[in-house]
C-alpha cells in the first residue's frame, strides 16, 4: 500500500508523518485530565507521550495520578514490537465502567522505561480527555489510543484503508 500524502501542517502544528519509527517518548508540559461518569478520574502535569509515525500522540499518565478505584485489572493483553507486553485496565468513574479502556506496560522494552508506572487511556469511551484547555478527539478506528488535538496534522492511522501504513 502506498504511503498517504501528509496534510500540510499549519502554524503551531506538527505532522504525525514526521514522528519517528521506532517511536519516541517525551515529557508533556501541559496538564491532562480524564473525565468519566461526570467525575475527574485523572489529573496530572506529569504525563509523557509516545510519538510514532502516522499516529496521533498516545499520552501516558502516572498511575498515581488516577483517583483511588479508577483503575482495575481487565482481561486481555497484547504485544507491541517496540514497547513490549501490555496489560489492559478498566477505567471507573461516576458509576460507569469503561472495560479495557486503558493499557500499561509493566515491564516495557528498553528505551520505553518511562511507561512502566503510567497508563494510556482510550479517549473514545471517556466523557472527556483534555490536553491543556483542549478537549481531544479519539484516534480514528477505535483500535489505537492516540489523542488528536489541533496541534497535530494527519492523516492518522486508523482511518479506513490505513491498515498497511
């Protein structure tokens, strides 16, 4: 499959097509929040993001910055060629349970050690996820956990026809 034509970034945007492969992990200066069931279940100024070619950033929040009881072990696991073995977590808030809506790499591969005590949450099942003052849009397709903001230009992996990207 041919690589898609990247959108041209506008001022203050970065192209996901400039992100590296293998991915890069970097600290995030903005405050991130996650709301479920009308309640804030996570609030942090200590997040990191994983940047991988064709994907919007995946944000990882410290497990310690989730409210007590917001995370519970879920069934299922997966393996990433870069990050290693993942476990899945349910996210709970305001009487709502979003099954398997978060993942964690308890023993990440070399180069991804910063992810060990952090959780990535799928934005789709949440009421709202924010980066700074901006409400994010979930990465298309439901399979990937990227958060789309106005600061990134696509197209993004997950849209129809993107399986071979």
